[in-house]
C-alpha cells in the first residue's frame, strides 16, 4: 500500500540487485494480480475496498491445498482459508478469483509408505463451487536438489516423482472430482506431461496464470498487449502474458515454510 500511495514501486532485480521504478497508478497498472495462501491480513486491513475505490482492478490467485503440517507447517487452518474464499468473492466477482491446488505432492516418510496431499481436494472443491469459482490450476512437485535436501533434513521424508502415466491417472481422478462441480482443471508449466497425455484426460488445459484474456474477460477491453512474457518458462509451457512483478522473496519474507518451496531463500 505504500507503493500504491507513492504511485510507484522500487523493485530490485533478484539476480543483480539493480533497482527499477514500476509505475503503479491505475492508468499504468490497469490490473493488480495477487498470489497468496493467506488473504487474512489483506481482508482484515480492508485493502481490497481501498484499492477498488482508487480505481484499480483486482484479480486473485488463491492457493488452497489440503491441511498437511509436514508439507505446509505454518499455513492457516483450512476452515479459515475457505472462509477467506467467500470474503474474496464478496469483494470481486468469482471470475476474478482462481483457485490453485498446487503442487500435488507424493512423498514417503521413515514410518509410512507412499502418501499424498489430495485428501481434502473434494472438500475444497465443493467450497469453491459454492463460491462459484470455475477454475483450478495445479502442477506436480518439481524436486529440485535443495528441496530434496530440505525434505530429508527437516521432514525426514523423500518426495516421489511419479511416472507420466501415473500422473495422468492422478489428474484423471482430480478431473473426475472437479468436473461435476463445474470446475475446469489446468496444468501450470508442465507442457511435456500435457503433450504426453495426448488428450487422455478430458478437458485438461494448459494454464496461463497471468493472462490478459482473463483480465479482459473479467473487466472488459483494456487495450492490453497479449504479448507472451519472455521472462517466463515458455519452453515448459508457461502461457503468461507480460506483467511486472513487484514482490520480493527477500524483502517480503514468507513465513509458511512449505517443504516443497523452490523460491523462498528463508525456507
């Protein structure tokens, strides 16, 4: 909100530390897209109504996964997050909110065999359908080396990478649960998996998480470029359009400490 009041953000390049100025008045920033697992502070502070009064258009990605203290030790209880969904869709139209069940995790611990984090999917999906949210974005855990080390050290567990065939079966099960609720399923940055499935999971689509088409579907013509964002992982299937990220993992430390996190330097 300090940046909004100043009508600009000072953003450090994560690789070289150079600062750049990102204009943030409603004309320069026609849409603000939020990404979070916890909208509690945003909702308690009434920041949404304040931004709407200033003329900003808002979109929300809300990651709501199953309760799992090993994978997501500091995330709010599921009942609170589902309440926040209702509050967000009272603030903006349901079309302006995208549910992310992300990532799908399979793992083993020292005392138990193969486990996953899909146990609350149906409960969450039903809550999303009641809130009239019609899209779910997902992906499977990408097991970077630092994630494997962290899992062994902090959680005494090992992430398991399923075969593409097994992932297809999981996605078909997820689609089977969500489709009757009127919720579409999309894969984020998993082009090779999507191509390999060859349409075997009916209705599964590629995600474009920062989509100018989505923005204009919600808010009408905005004169956006619809240009692909060259800074994203297009070879992996990222469909995002151009945007400016004003967040920082270093300046705005995340407290969730998710076991599978690839980005937070403090995690």
